[in-house]
């Protein structure tokens, strides 16, 4: 169970309410109908001056057991309401049992997985698929039982039925059921993720591929099949199928993919790049391989599914049908989130050890501090780029502009201030899947601290890592155009019809002649 017991109990109670309130309502509806039919049966017997040792439900059960229904249509007609009531009871019990199975599955799987990366990798994927399919059945059944119960109770008590609300709930249940089934089948065949980057050709970029293979061999790690270069200041590996924007955005890249940042490669030294590559490839060795291939992508897809469900909030009765799915998926996510944070911290520190093995602890430490220090600058460069595009001006190479701003910042700041050290020490590097520990913890695990990294080590490298890509400028120019096109496509900026030629290499530069 997660450390925060009160939060766990609170969420477990919410999930139990979402799973069992409708079955309880159905059971109460069945009891109401049973009592109503019994009263009508006794009134009919009184009018005919008859008596029966059995009540209405008991009499119908006896007639069915005796086989009377097979030869007496009148008996069948007499007992139709009783059979309907029994169906309501059975449906209520069945839905409650299904809810109990869901709850036990989630809690049991989490208990079984514990903090083991191997067990989490084996358990989590099948669990999510089963939970999504059972949830789809539960939501549809709950929607039908809810609509039937409310319709019956309203018709019998207030003689008025809110058909609009009930129709909304019914439609919502169908929509949510379809979403859950689609999500469940998507887990069997995930859609490739799209990367705004360029697939590097193995022949043209043999130097970088050779470096990656050399580091992988040294670490005993799996070699990624693809390398994609982009502009965003990040490095990561993914086992998901991906599509790179360049050269063919329709082509699906199979196997694992390493993403490298041209922007950061202009800032990092080659030995620092080697350490960073060692960190990323460290996720593809030992027990971490199964975790990276199985758990991490599934966990990310569950987060995406949950966010999709949350974004579907309509603000009407159909949202009632969404509640069980949201609570169940949220509870499932919460169950594994605490384990993911703990395991994520451990695996990142182990990957840091791999980075240190690939080059040296100091090289990795310097690279980590550079990434923490300079990554936020990308947002400012993009902000300036949008402003320039709105004026009809464009950059040739955003990665070069980024490196110049980083260098200007380093030259202007000089030594770290205490405030900068505190901020950077608590920096957590963003990542598409994993949870990273704070920079201070990562440096400490390497046997170093921020004070060990000299200011001159954080300047632009004399032999930058970008030299590992022979046509880096060509790639960066193409990616800059792609980035501008994407900004226009998502509506982040409107470019004037009469745009001026590309501008210089740093924000605020004048239009090139």
C-alpha cells in the first residue's frame, strides 16, 4: 500500500462507491418492485376471496420449478413481473461482483508487483488490458441498470420520468464503453508516437551510430535501432514505435529509438555527450530492459488514456457514466504511481552509473548541470521565435540561436549565485516517461556536488558534440523550418503573407541582407 494511507483509503472508498452504488440502487429497486407486486398479488387474492401459503415470488418460483411454465402460458404471463424482478436482482449482484473483481485485481496486482521492476513489468500490462475491458462491461451494465432503476422508481412514485437525463446517462455509458474498449485494444497495438525530429541515416551519420554502438558494447546494453535528431533540449530512449517528421512522417520506425538534441549537442562537449548516451543506454541493460520495454510505455499510455477521459468532461448527465471509469483508472494509476516514483528514482541513479562508466562521473555531472542550467532557455528562444515569426522574420537555425543565448548567459552570469545553485540543485529533468530525482541527489550518487563543477566547465565546449553529426547545420535548418511550420499549424503564431528573409543566428538580430 502507498505510504499515504489516508489518501489511499479515501480513493479506495471513492472507487468502491462508484462500483457499488448502482448495484445497490438496482437491488433496492428490485425490493421495491417485489413488495409492490406482492401487495398487488395479495389484493387480487382478497378480491377473489382466496388464500395462498406462498407469496407472489414464492408461488412463481414453485410454478417454474414444477415445470408449469412449459404447459401453462397463463402462468408464464402471471409471473412475468416476478421474473423481471429476479433479473434485476441478478444484474445487481453480477455488477457488484464485477466491481469487487476490479477492485481486487487492482489492489492485488499492485501488492504482487511490490517494488520489483521485473514483477511490475510482467504484471502491469496485462492488468491494464483486463481492467479496461472489465470496466467497459461494468460501465455499460451500470448505465443500463441505473436507467432502468430510475425510470422504474420515477414512474411508480412521481409518475414522471426525466427522459432527457436518463437518455444522457445511457448515451454517456455507450460512449465511455467505446472509449474504454478502444483504449484496451490500443494497448495491444499502440499507435506510433510522433517526434518532431529527423531520422539520421546510418550511412551518412556513421560517426554518431558508431559512438552509440561503442558505448552500448562497453555497457553490455541493447543498441537502439534508430537515432532521431531534434531541436528540443532533451535526450531519451523509447521502445515504442515512432514516426519521425523527416524524411517521411508516415514511415513507422520499429525497434528502439534514441532521441538526441542538436541544441544541447552544440553546448555539450563530446565526452559529455558520451556520458549522456551512456545514461540513456543504461536503461537498456539488465533488469531495466524489461521495465523500459514493458512497464514504462504502458504506464505512459495509461496516463494518456486517463487524460483523454478527463478531457471528455461534457458538464451534463453523460458525465455520470464517466465517473466509474475515471475513478477506477485514477485509482489504478495512483496504485502504481508511488512504485513508479520509487523505481524511477532507482533506475535513473543506476542509469547515471552507466553514464559514469561510459565516460566519467565528472563528465556526466557537468552534462547534468549544463542541461539543468540551459534547458529553460529553450522556452525563451521559442518565445522570441514566435515573436519574430509574427513580424514575418525567421531564423535559419534555432539550435545555433539557442547555443548563442546559452553562451551569452554563461558569459554574463560568471560564477553561480547561491540562488542559482539552490534552484538548479532541485531541478528535475523532464522526461516523456520516467521520474527523475533532483539534480542534487544525482550528483551526490556520483560522489560529487554542485560546488565541484567549476564555472568554466559550464561554458560552450571547445570541441562540441555537434561535430559528431557531419551535416548538423543542414539537419538543424530543416528542423527549424519544421518547427516554424508546426507553430503555424497549431495556431501559436500567424505569419504575415509578406515574410522577410531568414534573420541572424541570435534572438533580436536584424534582418539579414
